[in-house]
C-alpha cells in the first residue's frame, strides 16, 4: 500500500507542477502582475484560481461521501480550528513574500527545473525558514503558542 500511496502522491505532484507551468504561475512576473491591483493588473490567474476552486469543491464533495480515503485508513483532518497569532503571522509572511518575490512554495519548487539562481535562492531561504521554525516550535513548552515572557 505504501508504494501505491507514493506513486499516487508522485502523480499528483507532477500533475500539479504541470498545471502550475501551463498557467505560468512559475513566472514571478505573471504572479506579481496579478497581485498589482492598482497598476497594470493581469486578471488571467483569477481564472486559474476559479478552476482550482471548482476542482477542489468537486473533490471535497466526492470525499465527503466516502467513509475513508482509498489508500489511507482514515481522513487526516486538522485538530486546530481557531485563529491564533502564529497562523496570522504565518499568513502575513506568506502573503508579503508572495507579493514581493512572486513565488509561493509549489511554484518555486516547480521552477527549480528552470535553473534560475533567484529560484534556488528563494527555495534555500524557504527551506531555511522551515528549519528555523521547526527548531523554534520544538523549543516551546507543550501547549504554548509563544515563548513565556520574563
């Protein structure tokens, strides 16, 4: 079952990467043009997003009718549903980075194949940030959302 699960994950990742490439979401200038609402706005990525929402909605509807996933013993749903400062801060950092650089994680990884040094630098910085967050998160007391103030 692990091999099948890994092959399905690989196929899904490849399909996602192809979709990012076809939609040009791996082009930072295209993404920044979409985010530039007061300048020379490029609305074409809105159609990509609407298509993704439609496919996701159909997938969630289909999954909601099943008692369990095909290759897993059960659904893995998030236990946390409240808004907290780490979520808000992470969202802000993500949005600012996406707007400034024109990459988010998926398109950045797909863009590595183009061999641009800017993409390699972004992915290295992203991986470094993930590593530092993991160290920070493990240093927190269990159940704490932030380090205790002295």
